[in-house]
C-alpha cells in the first residue's frame, strides 16, 4: 500500500482490506523510505493506528487538494516549526525541504521570515498589553491615575 496517495476512496478501501494496524505500519515505513525517517509524532500515533490513519487522511486531503508546490509546502512547514520552536519539527522539515528541492538560501530565508513574524507577534502583543495597562490595570481593573502618567513624563526629561 505505501503512503496514502491513491485517492481518498482507494485509501479507505485499502485500510478496510488490510486493517488499521497494518495500514498504519506500512504508511510509517513508506514515510521513512521517502524522508529518511518518520516524525516522532507519527511513530507515537502508529501505536494507536486509528489516530495515525485519521491524521494522515486529513493531512493527505489538505495537501493533495492544494495548489502549492511541495517545496513551498515544506518551506512553510519549516517556518511554522521554527516559529513554534519545535526543534525536532524544524530539523525534519529542513531535511524534507532539501529533498523537495529547496536550497540552503531558501531554507535560511524561511527561517528568517519565521523569526521576523514571531518577533512581530511578541512585540504586537506586548505593545497592546502595555497600552491597555497604561490606562487600566489588567489584573484588577483599577484605573491608573492621570498624575502617574504626568509624573513619569516629567521624570523622563520630556517637556
């Protein structure tokens, strides 16, 4: 059977004919063959074949019905993994991106974009919280007195 690629109905038929455990094991083996290893989450999910099968069916349906080039999908996956700080995922997707034709410059660019986006998210969230807190204490809802703002402005040397 190999990894799922034969159309949704055929995949379901193969799972029904071969059983969940055998299907899951064959999919993990096919992924190892194609990528050099299987992600840890797939290994763990294969201990409960129904979980792995449902995950891979969903993943397969998203990717097979999409229009993005597989290399771009891997670069996006790499960027998301880096932004989420999943070292194992990042390592896996670097290798997968290389196998899909990405070059080191493209991989580095995806990582830098992930860093920029992650940093922007941290800053936007912190600035929003700061702006809200400067008006009202988020923890207790107490309004910050106006003279506190004026005192901090005068101590900073502002006119």
